[in-house]
C-alpha cells in the first residue's frame, strides 16, 4: 500500500511533472507474469524512475547497508527503499550470494517483475561495464524472459556524489524480450552464464549508446579510489 501511495499520489506525480520522463517501447513489458528487467545503471535515481513509468510493481535487489542505518536518517533511508520496492540483500559473497539469488527467485515465483543491474554497481563515469553472471543464473533457474532497459541521461540529473538532482528530462528505452530457454538446465555452466550475460550487455549497449569497456565497474571504482588516496597522500607531504 505504501508503495502504491508513494508512486501514484505523493512522489510519483511530482517527479513525473518535474522531470517529464520520455519512454519508448513500454509495451515490451508483459502485462502479467514474471519477468526480469535488466537495466544499465547510471545513477541512484534509476531505481526511482523505472518504477514510475511501469503500471506493474517492480522489486529491486539492494545492498543491505541501505536498510541498517541508525537514527532519523537510517529510518528515512529504509522507508524510501521500502517505498520504491527494493529488497535487502547481502553482497558479501558465499552463502550470502545464494540467499540473494533465492530472494530474487522468490519474487519471480510469485509472478512479479524483478529489476536487476547486471553491472552490479553504478557506472563511475557514464560508460557501460562488463556484466556479472549472477543475473544469468537467475534467468535460467527461474525460466523467465528478460527485458533489457536503457536509462538515458539519469547520470546528468544526479551524478554520483551529489545529493540534489538537476531538473531536466530523462529517457527510458525498453528492448524486446530476450529468451534464453535454449540454455535450460545449464545454470552451472560458467561459459553459458557468461554468454547470456554478454548478450544482455550487448543489447543494453545498443539501446543506450554508451561507450563499452570490458572490465567490471567495481574494479574501475577501486582503481579510482586508490589513485585518489595516493594523490591525497602525496599532497599532504
């Protein structure tokens, strides 16, 4: 109920009026039944605007840190993520990764929409990066179609590190559903998982027009952080 009220009565109308999102090929999203919406990830607001343009509810998998904050800020963050349909997952790996997979499969088993960012994290510079194969494993275990989604210009509205968005139009482009049923029961084959993931990333790249780099975004972020730390150390001497 809170999700519906926020989307249709409180935040939704204001955001749609301010940012006037344009949408292409929304009809590619099925009216009923489970499906995965696999999107590029340019900004924090991707998880806000994608649900706004859909008639159906969509759930996202979000890192557990967003749900464990303390005080008023922690409460507000939890409320926001719950209102936008995001589910807490632990990204520490091992058994936590298995639990995250099961959380997503639970959403799909109920016949709902699940939103996933195959890159695993926001792009640090507007480029598109290599996808992680967890999405492919979920696709094969659930046996559901995948709708690629390209968020357009959201990084210009709210770049990483900013708190207040700039008011300008954004776009959302939906691709045609991708069917990977030909790979059924091969979810333990890492070569198949990589092939599926790369096909999804190719389609996202085609829809978004982003420059592609065949490296993980998290690796690039780590390099940037190390470089910044080294620069700071030199400057402080």
